[in-house]
């Protein structure tokens, strides 16, 4: 019964949403004559149906909140007909399919200033931002000290590239032979999300040519969903230090993630790491 009430409420909200979006569009904005005999503002149902490529009866049922099946292609056509922005289009998909639309992944290269400020406040937590291609877009001083992102020129400042071609980062990640294929399997999820993005395809091609390990593991097609866990890092002057790491979404639409490392509370090197990352005791 509770599920039926939820569906009824959702259908009613869909009906009201479609009606209000339809009524806000002027006929002139879609190339139709305004006319003088319109009793309601905006477009008529038959006009929206024609613009969306469906019959007026079928569209009327949809706007009335009836239980009918709709395809993603139709919802995209309807979004264009109703001139929905990205947020409204997402809302339409949630109301009709109970899930957001599948968005083609795009590589974004700008980080919100507030995220940079947040990372700078994490003085003992190595943190960095990745896009869908796993380019390292921003990082704090702790991450610079641990991972050495500045060693790479901008065009190769990519976590996956460094993982398989940077000997220093390979040394830092303890048990690299076990950790590297796990990290790669997490990347494959983003690779699938960005189907058709030439920048990500070129990255895979370059790594396949440069790294035998990448080429071997890539063809296994392993997929590992978790972006969190425990990882040991080998740090100069400290030795092996255990870290917990997690990945936080900072911009879902642009596929930006903040990755944060924190020394395990039980690790005896916790206080020593805080001094090390601050450069204490160095000349």
C-alpha cells in the first residue's frame, strides 16, 4: 500500500511538472503562431506532442499521470520540446524512471575554489581532485609531499599514467603489484562511464604501449566498485605508513572527486607523519 501511495504521488507530481513546464513556453519561441483564441498560457498538449514526436492521446495520458511506459529517447525529445535545463531534465527522468538519465562522461578540468580551500585546511591529510579521466586537477601540500604530482608535466599529471610510468610513485605505493591492478579496476568504471571520450581512449592506448603490466591487467576487464579502503605507503624517513583513503563526490555533473588519505589512528607513525608532512626537522 505504501508503494502504491508513493507511485500515485510521483505520477501526480509528474503531471503537475509537465503542465507547468508546458505553460511557461510561448508559442513564438518554438516557431508557432501565438493566435488569439488560446484559453491557457503556453503550449497546448497537441503542440507538445507534435514537437516530441508522439500522438496527442499518448502525451495526454502521460501528463495526466497515467501508468504508461516511456523510453529515454522520448524523454530526451520531450526535454528539448519543453526547453528543460539540465536540472529539470534530471528531475523529469527521476519522476518517470525513478533514476537519473545516463549521462555521457565528459572530462572537466576546473576545480571549485571552495574545494581548494577545503584541501588546504587538511594539512595532515593528503588530498587531491580527479576528473573522469583521472587527471590530477588540484592537490594540497600534503599530497604534493607524498605523491609528487609536480614531478610530471601538466599533460602527464594523471594518476593512472603516474601509477604505471612513474618509478617514484611506484616505490611509494607499498605492495604495488597488488594495489595497482585494484586501482586500475576502479578506473575501468569511469572508463565505461566516459564511453566515446577520445581523451580517455587515447590515455588507455598510450598506457598500453608504455606499460606491459597495464596492457596485461587491462585485458582482464576486472571492475572494482569501492573507492575507499586501506593502503600502505612507503615514505622516506618514515618507512611504511598505513592510510585509510576515501573518495568524495564534489561535483556529480562534472564527475569531480576529492580523494583523501588519513593515517590510520592505530598506526604508530601517526604523529611522526604529521611532523614529516609539515617538514619539521628539515633544514
